[in-house]
């Protein structure tokens, strides 16, 4: 296996560091718009790693770099604006493709908070036939969320439930960052995209539909000491992926943003600073074009550099409600928690990016072994979850399960406590 | 009189339109970084008006343009970053100078919310001796606030009070802008500068000192139907100017921002978007440098273009407390209200910029007549307020006075109503 890893930011650098401890591949080319950043990411990882410069917005450049290095698998670790050129570039070069976020959505032009427009991943699924015909695999959404959360959904359907009413992904943390008024622990560009786009929901009777941002607030009690966090609907790939392969009546995604972050995002939107449309700054010939969202992202501290100031745990998981194998009502939360102290000590990467990065590396190893295989555009829930969950545990990062029914009472109490 | 008006934004364009109805000058050159904008400002105003291109950051360019047109008076109507090059350029060309905002402050390096650093206007007052020696006048802070507010302070001291305890400038409006989530009616660049810098206060015993942003919130009941608005301390030139020429125990400035605007400014600060330090956007050779505050300003609607969507009145005024000429306790609020409907109908310029722009034009006319004269760096309160207030009224924009004592009870009731 010869891998091209596109993007040497937080997630890309962590993926390279995780892969460096495994022997399933021969070469990993780490490519970034900034060669210096790519060089920093491969530094000290050994001679299977090579740094390269790449403009990820150019499919031809991606294909050229693949051919130059005989790449068999492209792992996309840049922000989702670049999904399509990297996806197409891999295809043209005859390589398989993996990403952790899917092609971007466009809201419905007249009815954005009810109807879907162009959906997340729709551009990629539109090319599924071509990928299948070429016997190439695009394994999309194989980070932690989407990714591990989808694998949990499939695992629940295969091994825990006879019938599923709702699959609700729930993400929350108690991470704090010392010394900053405001320092998100994940890409603000992507967080804005997720949180300010109309959230999407899937129901068996209705198909996909949208709601207003921050809808259906709920307090979810996260495990391993994280505790209750306010969660709201956000647009996320799981809602697009899970219903394609797993039978359920309803699929949702709620993100534990917390009240302060929600207010900040509302203000960012009010000021138009979520906009990705470039505007002119300055006058005459010296005017430059920038997008307000890029400026916001550049002004905030780089989340990948905050690890040593971060404290706490992050949890990704899937809450499944329905009937157990015995036909009786069942509710389970399948989850994965990473403690920042552990990921910093073990890998030198902060918890949120480490938790995202470990999953595509596990997936690549399963593909290298031939345990996972397929063709076309597939989500993680299209493949057998058991070997994945076992290998993830073997990487030193076990997952957990919690019978959710006793927690309903606790959650209700927590909700009242927060409301008080 | 031959005038160079620097800046064809909202205030500059309104000043040109107001001056066009008066015959006290021979020439007005309207100069802007964008020649197109300057041409738009002079269009239809007659042949005393000429448009020119000017880089206001270059003192030599300012001086060159002054010499080219035989300029006698430079009126600075751009944002306060450009005060020093325009001030110096006018001096070098032997012209008199007027502005509506003074040279910028720098917070105290270790104790910003208690001690002053470089104060507003300090760079200008540092050159007062040179201006005086050259027998040239720099009349600084002659907009509405500073400007008319300072003239009110001097009028109160000369004609209404025997002793003054406090002079507190209070600014508020009930202006709304239709069709925007958020659309400030004045330059956001300047508003951020005023509101996020440490507010300054003057006391006879203590001199100048600073506090934390948004300190000492108070509800002030504005006249002519505007009503109660939450006001907080902000950094403003009056506090620096008034104590130099008017005897008072304490001088403050509070701005009626309202609760929503205060929260937005706090978030802007938390995100670092108030910063004027340029940051790199994009990577490699295509990276461009922009300051986050410039991007925020460019993304929001231009306040000068909002007049037709605005509704309501804006009030600038000076609240004076002390002893009347009869030695008995007295409290008066001297104020000037502009109704947006009136300014749009009469001049085609919105109320907030019109109210700022009318004052330097009145001042220029008094200088042209020889009624006002002086040398050195002077604030508006250094000159006789009566001819100014009379001429302002003659311009069709009268001022008012309110005995403030009965309003203390009303204000207390309003404060309780808002708190409830």
C-alpha cells in the first residue's frame, strides 16, 4: 500500500504519527499547500514518509502526484472544500480514496429550513457508478464522526437490536483551553459549516429534510465523567450515510456545542463572518480578495497547536433506540472517549484531532489486509464493523457501550439542573 | 477659503453636500483613495467642487495636493488611523487643519484598565507649539461628538453654571435599519476603536484614568421621543478636550450602545476580530495580508448607503451638573437631535453622518468670516460657542436644552423598567 495523505494540518499530522507505528504500508507521501508544514508533519517519522507540495484545489495536481509516487490510496485530510478535486484526482490516477468529511451541501434556494438542496456527499454519490465500474473504492466519511459513529450504528443493527427506532449520533466534550478567551478545539471553518448550514434529519416516511440551525436543543449526559452538555441539531454526514445501509426509522445528529459557543456562532452569522464569498479589502490596485470565514479561521489559534493547553475528554458516540434481540425495548449508547492528557502523552496530538485521525488509519490497515474490501462510493457502515472495532482496540483506544435506559432519568435531572 | 476635504465616505460626502449650499469658500477639493468615490461625492454640486485621488496615509501626498490647489484649510473626514499624516501634510503645506476624531490612543502596556498609555490626541497636542509658532490653526475634534458636545460644555460654563461638578456627554438613538440582522449606522471601525479601547475619565483630583470597557452602565432618557437607552463608558475625545479649557470636577463620555450591540462587540473582541494587526490569509506566494477589523468593516453594509432603510432619530448632547448662576443646584442636558427622515429628505444623507458633517462646515464658515480665529492645536471649547450655535440654527438644525432635574425620577423609573 502506497498512501498519499493530503493535508498536514491537525488531523493529517496526527494520522501520519499514528500510521508511523504500523507496518501495513510501504510509503506515505504527506502533501500540503505549505511544503514546510508537510515537512514538519513527516519529521522524525522515518524513511517511509515523504513530504510534498500540493494545491488540493487542482484535481490534475492530485492525479500527477499519485502517478509520480505510484499511490494506491489517497487519504484526504483537508477541509471539505477540497473534497471534489481530491476525489476526482484519485479516480483519474486509479487510486482508492478515503475522506473524513464529504462534499459540501448547498441549501434549498427558497425553503432552506424545511427542504434539502444539494446534500452532503451528493456530488460524490453522483459518481458512484463510475467508481464501481472502475472497481475502485471511495470510502467516504471514515473519521470519527462520520466514521466510527457510523460503524457503531452498523454494529448495533447487526449485534444488539432486532428493530431500530432512532439512531442519534451525539458528540460532546468537557475540554477547556487555558489562556484563551475563545479557542475552538476543532477547525472553526468546518464547525461553522456544520453548525450554520440547515441541520438535516432522516425519517423513513419523510426521507431527508432540514430544520433551522440549532434546533431541538437537548441535554445529553456524556459518559466517563464528561457529564451533561447542551446539544443541538447540526448538519452531519451520518444522517446522509446511515440510512443507505442501516435500517432505522429516524437518524439524527446532535452536537454538544454548549450555550456560549451557540451564541458566538449566532453572532458570527449576524455579522456575515461565516460567509465564504471573497470580498475586496482596501481600494484600487492594492485591494485584496479574502473570504470572511477564512479570516476568522486565521485569526483564531490553530486547534492543532493547543494540545498542551487543553484539558479534558472528548466523546463521540451513537445512541440507538429500538427493540433488543429479545424483542424488548432497548437503548444503548456506543461511544469512544479520548482523554487529551493521554493523546498528548502517547502521540503529542490533542484529543479531538487524534480521535478523528485514528479511524482512517485503522481503515487503511483493514484494506491493506484485505479484511475490508469493496468498490464504488461506500460509507463506513457498508462494511463489517467487528474487525474495525477490534483493530481500534488493538491500537490502544478501546470503545464502550452504556445501557442508556437508566440514564434517561439522570438526563432529565441534569436538564432541570442546567435549566435552573 | 480653499478647502481640501479628505475622505468621500459617509461624513465627507455629507459635508460636501452641506457646504454646497453656502458661499463662504471658493474651492473644495474632495479627495479619496478611490477617485470614483470622490467623483460621486462632488457630482452635481457645482463647479466649486473638484474630485482628486489621494493616499491619506502619505503626509507628502497631502501636502502636494494642498500646494497644487492653493489650499487654505484641510478638513479630515477619514477614519482616525489617518489623522497624523493628514495633520502633518496640512502643516507642511501651510494650511489650517480641522478633524472630527483625534490621533489614536495606545493602552497602557501593563495596566490598561486603570492607567492611561498614549492618549487620544496626544500626538497632535505634542505638536501644538510648532503650530502656534507657525501661526496656523489645527481645530481638532469639530464633528458632533467631539465637536458640538464640546461647544455645549463651553456654553454651559459661560452662560448657565457658576460651578460644574460633572460634564457627561451622552449619545443615543432609536434608529433601526430595515432588512438587516445587524447594520451599524456609523463606521464599525471607529465604533470598535471607541468601545473596546479602555474608556477614559477625567477627575480634577486624579487627572485622566481608564476603566474596563463597558464600565458604569446607566440608562439615560434621551429627548424628543428617543427614550431610555443603556449607555456605557467609552473612550472619546471630549474627555481629553473639555478639561483643557472648561473648569469641571469630572468629565465622562457614555455611549448609548444598547444591550445587543454591547454583546456583539464583546464577541467580536473574544474572536480577535477587533484586531488591526494584518494577518496572512492563504498560503505560499498567494497569501494576502489583511486586518480582521478591516474585513469586518468591509463585510457589513456601508452605513452611508443605509439612509433609505433607516428610521428614527439620533441625539448627541452634554449633561452638565453643578450650581446655576444663582448658586443653586442645577442639571441641564444640552442636545442636538437629527431625524433621519428629515436629513434624507433635505440632503439625501442619513442622520448620523449628517449630524457629524454639519459641524465642521459651520466651523469653516466662522473661520472664513473671521468670527472664529486662533493658532495652535485647539479644541472646539477653546472658541466662543454662541456664534457657532447661532449659525448651526441658521443651517436649519436647531439645538435644545432640557432641565434635567425632573428627569432623574423618570430615568430611575426607566432603569427599573429595563431591568425588569
